[in-house]
C-alpha cells in the first residue's frame, strides 16, 4: 500500500483552479484523462474569494466522470485506503442479532438510519461511539463506499496511523514536508478518522488533532469520527469540537460484539473464564453473623463491583486483600456478567499470562508472541488475577508494564486483583495503580472465606 502522503498526492494531482462558482464544460471533450477542467481526476478547486463558501474546497467536475468511467471508483478506493473494506456496505451491515437486547437493536437501527442519511447528504460531522465490534467502523466504511459510488474522494484512516504518517514527514528522507501533508489531510473532501482515543496521547498528538478538527469545524468539512474512548476524557479543545451540537450528530452504539465466539474458537485464552463460570455476584456470600465492620466492608466492595459492570467509564478496578478473601470471586463475577451480554473478555491469572506469552517461543506454537501480546493488550475487557505473584524476572516486568501502560493510557476497562500492597509493586506499575483519575482501589479487609463463621467455601 502506498504511504499516506503518496495517496494524498494522487488524490490532488491534476486538480485545476477554475474561475467562477460553476465551471462550464467545454465542447468536444474526449476521454477523462484529457479533460481540460480537472485533468481526469474528477474534481476542481473554484477560484473564489476567501469569504466564499467554496473557498479552499473541492467540487465535482461537472462532467460527472464517475458515471462515465466506473474504473475510477476503484482508483478512488485505493487512494482512500478502502480496498480492504469494499465489503463493508449498508447491505452487509447486520441490524439484528440474537446476542442483542431489544434496546441494543433500537440503537443499531438508529445508527444505521443516521449513517444512511449522511451517505446521501454528507454534511456536518458524525461521531460514532461504542465498544469493540459494535459496528462503528462498518457503518463509516459503508458511508465511504457509497460516496465512492457517487464519485467522491474519501480518506479513511485510523487516528494512530494518521499521526504516524505526520511524524514520518520529519525524517530526513521524507518525500514530503509536514505542512504539505497536513494541508492535504485537513482539506480532504470527506475524512473518516477511525479509533480516535487509541493514539498515544502526547502533547504533540493532541495539538495536531486539535488543529485538524479546528480547521474542519471552521470550514464545516464533512467528517466522520469513531471512538470507543470516553469523549469526556479527551482533550478539552477536541471535545468541544466533537460535541458541537450545531455541527456534530452523536451516535452511541453500546451493543455486544457478535464476533466474540469466532475469536474464542481461534484462541483458547478466551475460554479461561469457563473454569470460573460458577463465580457470580449471587453466590458471593456476605455472612450476616460477621462483625459489623467486616460485613460493611464486604457489602461495600460487592456494591462497587456490581456498579462497575454497568459503568466502567474507562476506569480500572483494583481489588485487594488477603489470599482467599473473595477477590477472584468478585473479579470473575464481573467477567461473567460481561460475557453474558456478549462482551469479549479475557480472564487470566498473571502467572498464566506470562506462561501464555513465553510458550509462543516454542516450535510447536500456533500463534506468535506478537499475536498473543496484542490479544492481551487490546482486549476490550481484561481481568488480571493475582498481580504480584508472578516470577518477577526483568522480561516479565517489562511485558506486564507494556500491557498495563498501553491500557492505562487508553483507558481500556481492566480489573486487577492483588494480594500484596500496591506500594510493593514495580515502581512504574505502582504510580499507575495509584492514579485516582483512572483507578478505583477497594480492599477486602474481612478475613478469608474459610474463616468467616459457618461459610466454609471461597
């Protein structure tokens, strides 16, 4: 695939500037490549004053090239990074599924309708919010494919990839400078930014995204954004543009990921939770005969974990306490509740996680270390049991830090159980677990199950 700068060059090469608000078609025009208006690309820039609504924008060549040359659609598909998404159409989009509740189907149908309307008239912005596998990217690609059929040019790119392309322009051997590339991106006819919030939230990245959003909001350029992040936690300047009600239509897709079962078949790590399927909130025992302070502690932690299932808001939940105190039971209860509604959950003890990564080096391993690492790092919902009990080699510490840091920066829902004090953790992990803006820490101070009166089970 061509680098972004080359694809954008291709998208704008040959664009002509014509005077007046509506260019006229000369007589006797032959094939598209010889078109004196647009050079065959299908778009022109109109030479108008700065305060004119068409200033700086591309408009379709009045010859309607897309109607006379279907091959041009495939060219635009390649240029817009949409080759791999040719099958993502409104026809192939699923509007009902057995995993979805009635309210989820209502949300999906509402999103489908909004996307179809935008595809017919791409004005303003669309913001798709929701978890992994909810259909945000599919609907965005469906809009893009429909616009390609109408002869429009579209740029579809993930936010991290966009930032990587911009950073690459600083390299000494870059074929294009930053200013040129950024100018092309921010003025592209229809821009689709996928996975906003998964990028590294550095000051530089936030500044570039703000400049991009600010420009496109000022000129009201059609833009689609997808995110599974909490918009309220984004940079305030970016959030204000995204939530401008005069510009943006906000679509929420909180539905189950119907691809979960396919993933569970491909990698057994998704089946670890089966061994804990009996651990439910309903079976968590709070002994009425326990001393009042112990009972209040257990009731409080139970309430927090039940609430967390419904409202993660990008937070982590850290459950601590003595061995056998019920941390694993509550963590598994959260994981089972998520899986019951079709969420993709990875539940694993930290020692088993490290073994899972290490065995990727074995000759008989069916998947690579990178593949396994990505499963853990990007799991939409992750439960790590017994952090701190692992073999603390330098390799193990580094892998755990990389996983935790990635999820911490992106606010991906994570539940962690610990038996040791947070202060005893690796320093890099400790400072993240102690960040109250991200992590909620609850300690079970009641004695282990086996010591709680008549309750002899964990």
